[in-house]
């Protein structure tokens, strides 16, 4: 057996695979870490808001392609219906998800009670709960 073959390790055989794996893991940890720092443990406050619009998104199906074992597979994913209201809270626009029953009773200009929180990094206002 030659000296070079004896000293070959999995890392020296193809270092790109290990470097790519480490970079991919760091990217995933950074993404979820960012989301956790930005949103976890935020204080929620109550406020009054004005409905500025409504949007209904019907249920549907989205498709995506996956390659597995050298074969291409088309897979589908069902999406549920959503009822969204756009809101103005203290002069700032945001959106909130509501039930169908509440959605049907709301109109533009109606005043509602909301529970909101502000994200740490992006400073976005998020509506956590919308009630009459």
C-alpha cells in the first residue's frame, strides 16, 4: 500500500463536502437564531386600531418539485383559507389574522381592539390578536 493511501482521511478525500456542510449548518442556525432573538419573549400591549382593508385568501394547493434518488417528484401542499384585515395602530400600518365570523362583520373604518408587539431587530409592529 502506498504512503499516500494510508494517510488519506475522509476530510482530505473531499474537503468541499465538509466545508459546505458546516457553512449550511451555520446558515440554518443563524436564520433560526435571528428569528428567535427578533420575536421570542416580546411584551404584548393592548391598543385600539382602525380597519383599513380586508383580504380573503381562498384555500388552495401549491406544488413544488423534489429530486430524490435521481428522480424528480412533484409534490403538493394544501393551503388553508385565511381572513386578513389591514389595520392602522397609532399611525402605523400592520395586518392581523381574524376568524371568518369577525371578518364578515368588519368594514373599513371600524374600530377594533388589538394586542400588538414590536419585534426587536426589524422594529415591525405585529398584531397578535384582533377583537371587537
